[in-house]
């Protein structure tokens, strides 16, 4: 065996695992079928702007160990996610807070807002059975209709009545004037972009790009004692039990010869008629400044379109409904028979993870492997 570990995928999970193994003196090879490292957190510099090529990534966590770990490699800025919702030209603050309620109903005090929501929640009797009922039970009919329904149906490609209620339980609702979406203790974006973070983690480790593990599976299975696989679990087993469903995202990108397009990093378009879910203006993730702290004179925007995944697309979000959950469990059973393969990350575990959760899980997995 030439390597102790073959890590399939140079995204966040694979990179953290590789770093931990390398620091324990293990010989690692990281491969990725793309032509770049970083997976979906990859950033590319265009006109001095660090562009999030696979959509907005904002690191946020309450886990101090995870925060300290990523800060070993790069410095993070103080970016706070405060998105804006655009409903047919009406602008609202996200997350739902007192600014939102004032704009929606003209209320001024938290008690007035609570009263308004309580009135509207009464239409839901008993435990919510779908996303629409769950949302109305949290924030009432008005906010649901203007700020949740259209956006969510575009995001998932399904009517809100057909979606499970748990999807919307992540929804932050506050009766304060606080626009900090994540409300995490630690939050920011690596100065210089996420690619810089991944490069630092992979320093000293052998990496091969444009290399597809699944095409050369037999060859790769024999070069390492253990394989860390972060690709889609159903693809690993050649879709033998059927394909898991994902949502994908398509981007329309524009470099504009103006300094400021929308005045915010993220604006969500919440009406059903606008075909895209949001517009990202990447320069505002780093306050419109380049690496020398100069104002950037141009701007780069990305319109995001949510779509059903099909072969050839990048899978983004697992569709965690009952049918797909049951199919994943069958694949999970198969994975337990793969004695020298560890499945990890959002695709390997068919699970929605935030970035800090990916780092934490990779560190935990590495600890188990490297102590055994």
C-alpha cells in the first residue's frame, strides 16, 4: 500500500481529515474530479473580488473548538449575514425581526408584533402536517405569503403543502431589532477567500485534480489502506438501489462596470414570479475592499436558480423526505460492508450540514481513525 489514506474529494470534510492525518505522520493522497480544490466552498478571484463560485458561504458557529481550528490557517473577517427580502419591490429585513414586522404591519413594539402573529396563527389547529402549516404557526399568514411561500417553492420545486414541516424549523424569528441572521457567537469569511483556507490546510499533502475515483475505482482501492469517500453515496454503489434525489443550483453571473448593484451581499426574491431565488453581490462579503483595503470599482453578481438535480449537475441539497430517507438507509447498510471505506460529508452521508458541522464531523472522524 502506497498511502495510509486516500481522500476522495477536496472539499471541507476531505481537507480537514487530510490535514489531521498528515499532522499525525500519515501518508495521504487527496483526489478530486474537479479542476480545483475546495469543493463547493471554492472561491475564485475576479477583478479583485473573491467570488463564491458555488453560492454564498458564510462561516458561522457556536463551537469554539471549530472556530479556533479554522482560524489556525487563515484570519476571518467580521462579516455578519443580514440578507434582505425583495417581494415585488417591497424590501424586508431578514431574519424576521422588528424591522420586518414594522414594515409588514406598522407595529412598533414587540407586544404589538406578538399579538399580530398570535391572531394569524390561530388558523392552524393541532400539530402542523406540512411546511405551509408550520410556517403559518410560526409567523402567521401575511409573512408566510409574502416572504416564505414563493421562495420556498422555487427552492424545492414543490408546493409548500407537499413539503415536510421540519424544513422550516430552522427559521429564525426575533422580537428585537437584530438583523444578524445566524446569531452565532463566531461568524465571518476567510480574508482572501475560502480557497486560501483550503490551500493552507492542504499544504504539504499530495493532491491530484481532474481525477475521478469512480472511473478508476479498482486502481484506487489498492493504493491506500483506508479510503475517505465524500462523494454521493449512491454513486459509489453505481446507483444499484436507485438514485437519491438532490436539489441543484444554476448561476447566471455578470461582471458589472458599476461600484454597487444592490447594496448588500444577499437579496432574496420571495415572489413566485421572479425565476431566481436570490442575487449575490460578492464584493460585500469583504466590505467592497480588495486585499490592499482599496475600494473595488466594479462588482460581480450571481443570480441563483434552484433546480431538480440530474446527472451531470452538481448535487447541493439532499431531499430529506421519507422516500429518500428510506433509500439512504439501504445505502447506509451497504456502506457498513465496505470495511476500508469511510463515508463522510454532505453527499457521503446524504445529510444537510452547515460548514461548521462538516468541520466538527471531520475532526471527530479523524480522531476515531487516528486513535484506532
